[in-house]
C-alpha cells in the first residue's frame, strides 16, 4: 500500500481487533477473559449446540444450556491465554453448579454481546452501520 492510499475493505477486516473483555468474577475468586468468536468458532459453536439439543430431554427448551455452551466457547484464562473450560463435560458441569445461575447468566450475556448474538449487540451494530434495515426480517 502506498502512503496516503486508502486501505481496502479486505485490509481493514484483516486488521480488525476482536472484542475482548476481562470480567472480574468475585464469586469464583478470579477474572475471566471473554473473547468474541471467529466465524469458524461460531460455526463450531452452532454445530455443538445442535448436538447438545439432540441429547436434551424430550420437551427441554432450546435455551437449556445455552449460556454454559457459550462460556465454553468464549471464556479464557487471562494468565495463560488458554480456554477456561474445554474439557469433556464442562457444559454439563457449568449447568449444574449449585447457586451459580446468576454468574453463568452474567458472563453469558457479556459473551453474547461481544459475539453479536444479543439484541443489544445487533441494535448497536445497526446504529453504527449505514444502509442497515430498520427492522429485522421475519424468521420462518
């Protein structure tokens, strides 16, 4: 790229920094780093969720275990930069932590915002984008 030449959209996309937020979790005496997912990670997340839902009890909500699944995909240890959860059974472990629904929900909402999955994130993106429709199309 020549000096003074505008960056291409491709170069801007390659240089974009992912959303990252360090979140103190006093209930667990730690800080969790939540990172937005890449497109590949988001696809893997959706595939894992589909598999989890196949195993869910008859009549269970599609939302069951969503926050825990999202935390497994987005929570990192800020000291080691390794996934905080990722062992077999971690989704179920998080789902069953006694008295921790508020913590799981709080972290899940932050992860959802960073990954653009929440209405809040979609609304913010709509305000920052020109040419974005005012209303979302109806889903089938």
